[in-house]
C-alpha cells in the first residue's frame, strides 16, 4: 500500500470521511479540497467517489444542519451517493509522497526524508526450530517485516537451542509431556513498522509449528528514515538564487514567491515541505540546505534564517497541487479499470491582485 493511514500524524483525520465502503466505484474525482462545487462536479461527471488531500472533516461534527460548508458538503455528498476519502499527512509522510513529487518537479536528486518519523518501528525476535526457520522467515517478510530503506527481507539469524518441559494438557510439537526437551532452534531478528504488528503476529502464529511459540517485540528508538516530514535533495548542477526562485514560481504557477534576502551564493542543496511546513525550516538548516521551500511560514520564522539559508514561501495550495497526480497514479496502479479525473477547479481560497 502506498500511503497507509497509520502513517498520518496524530492531529490528522485522514481516511474515509463520508459514504459507504461497499458501493461500486463509477469514477473518482481527485482534488486538494472538498467544496460544494467539487461535489457538484463529481455528480455532473458521474463520479461517486471523491479523493481529496485535505480532510473534509477535521473537528467532530455535533450536528449536520447545513450551517457550515463542511456540513453542507456532508449533506450534499450523502444525498448524491458520493463517498469522500482523504489522504493527508499519510501521503505527506509516505516514501514517494507529496514532498517527493515536489522534489521531482524541481529536478532534485538523492532525495531523502528531512524529518524521519520517530517511535514507529518495532524489533521482533522469534525462536524457531531450525527446520521451520525458512518458512517462518518467509511468512514474516510476506507480512511486511524486514524492510530497511531500499532493502527487503532483512533479518539476523543465530543458531542455538531452546529448552522446554511440556506440562499436563500440552501437545508439544517435539519432546514429550513431563520431560525436559532440548531443540535446535534459530532466533530470527527482524524489524517492522509498529502499525503492522497485529498482522505480523497473526502470520507468525499461523506458520510457527510450536503450540506456544516464544517471541519478543521491542519498541525501537531508531528513526524511520524512509517515512516522515519534508525531503532534502540536491540539484544536479548549482543554480543562482534568483533564477532558482524564478523557476519555482514558474513550476508551481505561484501568484507570488515570498523569500528571505538573497545570500549571494549558489543553491545546491534544497529542502522542502508542502503545505504549512514552516516549522521544519530548522531541520532544513541543520541538514545543510541552501534553500528551504514550503507553502506557509510565519513572519517571525523568516527572521531566524535570515543570512543563513534562503527560505521561500509559495502558498499552501500551490505547493501541494501535484498531489492529485499521485492519486491518479496510485489508482491507475491499484485499480486499472477505474476512471479518474483531476478536478478542473482551483480550490485555492487565496487570490492575488
Ligand atoms: Zn495541505
């Protein structure tokens, strides 16, 4: 899966917003924001599913009377049999997600996550009779264990022996009830994202031959380097600041590019975060970025980097507009027969004179 919901940040509300999961999809309208006009467009074009980047519903609704545009959208969607699904910070944080797409548009290379996700990985150690080790390893990898960067099927295996004495009522795979047994075993160590723990344990128990498999799961303090906020990469050849800023304006069709004072040096290392990413500018500076690009930043943030790093702000909508292309590709890949349309509407609430 490209951007599983557990990758979303704690404040977020990504996922199904409105509608039914068992309705057959007639077409999908892709957008950044859900508005009443977007729902009208979906209905007119025969799409009964809207996939948006920003969740329609952020705060819990206590009533649905049509008093706010969110309530009116919910009513209109339900009346017209339109479901709404939002992929927000889960696709921001995903490898190949929103920020990788922005980096691609700017021609960055060697792109890496700027602020990796913390407290998101687990270590699994399981003790397996030697003859069954291969089958258990394969099942763990198939369930999603052992992925480190661009490597898969990562594990460490140590041979030893286990001891156990089966008690009354036990049905031991080897040895016999009431006597101490020694068995040649392999301890398999591997890593997994915390959110897949349930399915990994299920896969493990399904394939492990013991009646009571012994396994340990530990929380890891390692950062999850392939998942997180923002990205950093390099230009294939250095650019002068002004031409690079002009290129940004062009690529994103930005109404304006607000930036800190030019530093009089070339731009090579570029960090960026779509949307309201001002708070990650410090991480960009620490990572040695010459320029940090984001959708929104606070006035006082801009002071902090003056003279140290060029900071460019291009608008929230402008920075995330290519997310709709990612949606289109994901759906084409996962459900090739499903019709998708990128909205013809610009839902940016900010206009420029
Ligand atoms: Zn956003």
